[in-house]
C-alpha cells in the first residue's frame, strides 16, 4: 500500500471528531460526512460517489465509538434493554434497507438531504429543544415501526440515531439519563447494519479508488478511528470543566458551515 499525502488529514479529522463526541455527547457523522466529502473531492474521487463514500466511511467509523459508548452507559445502568430489544428489528431493517436507497440516489440529492437534516439538528442544539413527556412507549410493533424510521434516516445521514431516538424516548416518558444510555445502545445495530449495507451496495461499483471495501475508504476509516479513540476520553473529561452549553451552540454553527461546504464541494465537483 503506497502512502498518500492526503492520509495525513484523516488523523486530524479523527482527533476533532473524537474530542467533540466526548465533550458534547454527539456522534461524529455530522462532522465526518461533510469533511470526508470535501477531502474526497480534493483527492479527485468520482463526483457521483463522493457522498456515498463519505456516508459509508463515516458509518463504519461509528462502530467502535458505539461499542465504547454502550459499555460505558451499561456500567452505569442507564440502558433500557427492553426498549433496545423491541426497537432493534426495525432499526436493522430500516438502516440496511436505506443503504440500498442511498446507493441509487445521486450525490447531489443526498448532499441536500444531509444538509437539511443537519440544519434540523443544529436548530435543536441552538434552541435546546426538548419534547415534553406526554405519552407512553408503544408496543413491540409500534417500536419496530419507530426503529424502521430512525434506522432509515440514520443510514442516509450516517449518524448513530441519537438526535432522533433521544427526543422520541423523552416524549414517551423515558428519563433523560435512560434515553441517552439506550440511544447509545441503539447506535451499535445502526452502525453495524449501515456499514454492512454500504459495503454490499458499493461492492464492485465502477470508479471507486483503491483501498475501498464497497463505499468504505479504508485508509480514512483506520486513521480516523485510531485517533478518535484517544481524543474522545479527553473531551469527556473536559465536559465538566468547559461551558458545554456555549460550545453546543458553536458546534451547531460548525455543523451548518460544514454542510454548506459539502454542498459546495459536491455541486462544484
């Protein structure tokens, strides 16, 4: 495997993603997808595969983060495993199925959908929007249906689902601590099904660069993950010392800027 000077940018991205994931408790997809799309465009990757590869690589990068997060929340008894059990079938089907949809959609519409969803997430952060508890969790069939929707959207924007599952569970009278812990557990099947889907749908795709597995660019995956595993704990330790509320607002602005940059990269490619 020959060295590519662009690979130096991936550890820097991993450091940034890991730090903010630990500090603010957010997934890395909102950062990784637009930055990877811009880096892939600069490297001359095929324009019609930019967003697909960014989504696939980002989703694969969430796997290790999800495992670490799940274990931490489980140790604190914050995971509602009954919720995980009922919602996971829908999560798996929705996430895996949505990768087939994504593979048939051009990069530009995918980029627009991603940018719109990040605008929604940013608005949640800026306004600190939290739904009021007003109902109970649905039964197994209803939970599977919710999982189908959460998994589908998560696959299209390469997130662990927390920005959707936490508000849903809070709305259904699940305590915030349990909602966050359970969302972390749900993130693992999302990441696994999404990664498998992007590998399957991208396998043998024409024009993809060397060192790819489907729509996953392996050098980026390895280098981002290796560094983010070390910076995430640093961010978590600083979460109790820094003004997190202010940083969330800044981070929301960064998400919007990165999404706009991705749109520029994709439409200018």
